[in-house]
């Protein structure tokens, strides 16, 4: 009797030891107490998938929600909820929907849910995704799994726009209300919601009824760690498995750590200079009464020649930026691989300035943000210094974004430094490059007042062209005209950077979104 | 006492109103929330729609009246970013900050008080000189530097403590120590000088003369009056820390209310900023009120003067 209980004690002890050892060996993601953790700089502010168009918020939401299509890293729309699409007429797109898709409350997704999600994206007054559904006039369900979306005007890039439109359980939202839905989001994606704290963390678990491949990591925690040094420490100590936005100055540390590697890809955000090309005198960043030098294309060309972008890339970004040859980044359809960047050449810049009558330079203000883009105020300082080398005296005015954008929107600048990240060349053109026409909704971000009716006509034709190759050719022609005119000087594409633990496979996406369901074990 | 308290309370309410009004006007002068909230792609018409949906298209006076009415109902509006009521959003973050402040002050008193006593009892000794040296160090090391240093030693090199995040007590150790270091130094010096002063008082000499053990003289007769300034400073530090943990919360990624307020400030999320100001100001006022009461309890002269 005594011996048996002793034996049992030993057995229990051994079992416990095995359990403890087992739990210590468990890989991140296997249990709720040891989740797979991804560290972001910021956090999602809302889990309602149309209320906030911002990369981190989208990243967090899109573990739970599927978009109707998804963009490949090259920017090509690929099947997600829609498995195929076809344009029936210039104002009709037919979507074939995936069958057997369930929401995370078990309800079957219907074509009505998808159609209503598109309409909700367009009509909700707080929707930040309206632009992707603005031209939609309605939809009709044909058969069990086909949706025909109708348009007020032709939209050949709608399959790209569908990558921004989430599928929401519209019948449920109508019943329970938007606030309940935002507090406990339900989508069709690979992970279901467990708990969260806005702006801080989101706990997720794989959803058993997901229609696609099961993700490699079952228990996931997305975390906001605002401080770059802390994010790095969490990665190197094994507390998190993926940490985004590693500081360029820390690249060497990650590489030497033996615990993690870096994933760096050129992103979709183009950093550029905008120049006042509409006020012959009275430009806001010049002395009163002074002539605006940027009315002369030679001066604009000189600016492009005088800025040493490769040096900015190497010294400020430690190599993690790509020199831009054109406004369109690789990964958007109008990107033209044949174009080469304007080379850095001080002598040419001086010659151009002298030819334009500015041999002794001039004085101006450069406006920039100090809290919006990676190293924004530092780059602005560098640009100021480089222009100083060709006798242009630059007063750098780096200010918070909340002041900067209203200021440049009302034309209070001569030259500004900012970024743009678009989903397609047509909407980008219409916003930034199109001759300003508030009534028609054109050129609302065209702060330089650039205007080329010839290029506008090419883009107008492109926006009616459903043949991809023909449309892209038209887009490239229009962008080539704008590139020659240099009202906007593209400098570089910001890179998307993440540190990834050695056992995990993840490559950053150009759009900066982080999909945990695409990560795998090595 | 009741009249005294009532007067204090009334004055506190006026202060609160003045603070809220001032902040309301100041933040409306700092920029346009729509410019930060709306993606650049949004057209002017869409922006106008968004502004209308948030009530930002109304004249400032109307927004102010609506805001005041909201305050009276305990409703400070909907956060522009989360779409949820701002006050509950902020209140959910208060416990983290309170825990951090309480823990760091506890550490500071637990270490600073005995150190200060030791330094006063054995002045100019090696212990005293070391304490003084350490307190200079503690007072001059910036929070962010100390925080990062701790993270690199205890998280990366030794892998003992988590680098970030809220959760169990273990997550609060490094941030609390970071905040406590300066206060340890501060409390040590305070107790040392107060105790030194008391120890030179005639009544202490009398106590010694009647043959009391030195331990009794110091701990019972000298330390009690000498700790009065510590109580004062403790209250002040509590208030200061409650609204002053923003760097620590950011470095250690703690979901406290100060970090949330900073983010709201960057985003011009007015309802959250104003909720924060309301909570922080109310806390300050409450602490001051408690200090007043405490003085009255400890020192009868204060009560009589009131």
C-alpha cells in the first residue's frame, strides 16, 4: 500500500515535470499563455473596418476581416472573397463569390452581405474608404454566388479597389448596431477576435470555420510598442516574434544578434517635393514681392539635380529606402521600369540656375512635417543643406502634421516635402496631378497647381480603358509628361522594415500591411 | 471644518471650469483635427462630410456650449479615432497609471526613508557620503535613458523581465524602478535634512539628557515631526507622477492614461484630450484637498487658522 502511493507520487511528479518541460518548450503561438506576438509602432484605434484608413489599424483588422480581393506584393488584385471578376459593360462589374464562407458567429456569408458591405463603405458618413466605392450606384445578386455591381461612370481599376473593401456581416450589424459590432468584430477572416485594448493590444485565435488554409500560429497577440528601442529589445529577448519599423541605426544589432533577421522591401509611399508653379510673384515661402523662381522649369530641374538622394538613403536610412525615378512606386500598375532617376550633379544644377538668372541663388522656405514620415525633419534638413551647396538659401520649417497639412492645403508654401501613398495611378492622378477643378472633384491635393490638359486627357482615356495593357500604356504616357514638368519631384520610396525571429518566415509587403496568416514556421 | 471643506470644493470647481475652458480654446487653436484624421486621398466634399459627422463644422461658441453641457452630463463626446465615448476609453487606462505611480512611490519611500535616517544619524560618515553621491546620480539620470538601460540589461542581456506591455506585476517592476530612482534620491535628501534639523532641537537634547536610548530618540521623538515635510512632498509627487508618467509609459509600452493623452494630442482627438484634462485636474484637486485635510489632522494650528 505504502509502496504504491509512493510510486503514484513519483508518477505524478514525473508527469508534472514533463508538463512543465513541455510548456517551457512550447513554441510561441501554441497556447493562449504563450502567444505569437507581433509588435507594431502604433495600435489600431478601432476594429470597425471602414472607420479608419491607416496602415496599422488595417493590419490589425485584416486578421479578422477579409477584403473582397487582396493585392499581391506586385500590386495585382488576387482572389479572396471574390474568386473571379469580369467587366460586363463599362459600368458593370460581375463578381463571382467564394462559396461556403462563414462569418465567425457561424452564419453563412451571403452575396447580400458582400453587396451591402460595398454600399456601407460608400454611404457610412464616417467611412474613410468612400473613395473606393464612390462610383458604385448599386448591386444585384444573380444566382447563388454572383454579384453584379453597377457604376455611375466606368471604373477599370475596381478589382484593385475591392482589396480595400472589407466584408462585414451586414445583417448582423443592422440587427445589433454598429457599436456592438465594433466592440466585438465578426468577419470571415482566418482569426477571430478574443479581446483587445484600443491602441494597445489585440488578442486573436484561429477560427476553426475559416474557408482557407489554417494559419501556422494559433494564438496571436498584436501589440503596440511605440518606442523603437523597446521594440528592438522585445524582439531580441524573444518576447515578440516580429517587430515592425526597426530603426535604421539598429539594423546592425539585429543582424549581429543571431536571433532575428531583417525584412526590408521598398514601400508604396513616395516621398516628394511639391513646388509652387502657379504664382509668378507672391509665393508664400519667398520674401514679399520676390519673383517665384519655380515658374522656370530649369530651376525645378536644378533642384532635382542638386539633391543627393543616394546619400540620404545611405546616411539617414542606412540603405532602407529606394531612390525614386518616378512618382509611381513599383507595385502600382503605371510603374515604368525603363525610367531612370535624375542623377545627382551639382555642376549641372549650377549651370541650370545660372541660365535661369539665379547664378547667386535665392532664399526660400522649405516646409515639412516633423511627426509624420520616417525621419522627415532630418531629410528636410539634409535637403536644405544640399540646396545650400548650389547657393540656394533654405530656411527649413519642420512642423507638426496637424499644422503642416492645413497650411500647405491653403497654398502657404513655396516648396514642401511630404509623402503620398496611393492604391492606383488613376485616383493618384486625379488627386495630385489633375488640373484643379473643385466642382468636378479633381486636383484636391494638387497643391502646386500643376496643370497639363494634354496629360489629363490621356488619363481620362485611361480611366475608361478596360484593357489592362492599353490602360497602363496611357497612364505611363501621362506620368511621363508630369515627370518632365517637375512640379513634383519624387525623391525616394520609404521602405517597409521588420525584424523577424529566426524561426519565423515573413517578408514585408510594399503596402506595409502585416498579415499574420501569411507567416509560417521555418 | 465643514465650511472650510465647502469653500475648498467650490474653489476647486471654479478651477476645473477655468482649466477646461482654457484647454478647449488652446487645442482649437493648434490645428485642424480633420487634417490629421482624413487620409490625404479624401476629397474636400468627403472631408466636409466627415467634419459634419463629428460636429466640427459648427461655430466654436456652439461647440463650446455643447461641450460644457456634455461635461455636466459626464459625457465628453465620441473619440474621433475609436468611435467610442472618450471618457470610458480614458478611464479604462487610469488603473495602469495608478498602479505604476503607487508602486514607484512605495519603492521610493521604502528605500528613501531608511537611507535618509541613516544619513542623518551618521552625518559625514561613509554611508552619508555614499547616499549623497547616489542621490545626485538619481536626481540627474533622465528617465528615458534609465528606462532603456534597464531594458537592455534585464530584458535583452539577462532575459529576466519583460521589456514592455501591461499585465502582471512583473511588467511594472522596471517602469516603477525607473520612476522611483529620482524619488528615492529626493526623499533621502529630504528626510536627511529634516531629521538633521530636528535632531539639533532642544527637546531632542532633553530627551537624550534624560537617558533615552538613541534609537528611541531618533525613531520616536525626532522622526515623527521630521516626516511632516515628507508627507507634503509625497502628496505633491503623487499628483506630479499621476500626470507625469508619459515617458515611462511610452518606453515600456504600458497602456496608461498619459500615453493615451499624448497620442490624442498628436491626433487632435479633442474629446480624449479634454477627458484627460478633466481626470488629471480632478485628481490634482482631490489630492490637494486631501493634503489640506491631512495637515489639519496632523497639525492643530492649521485647523484653527482655517
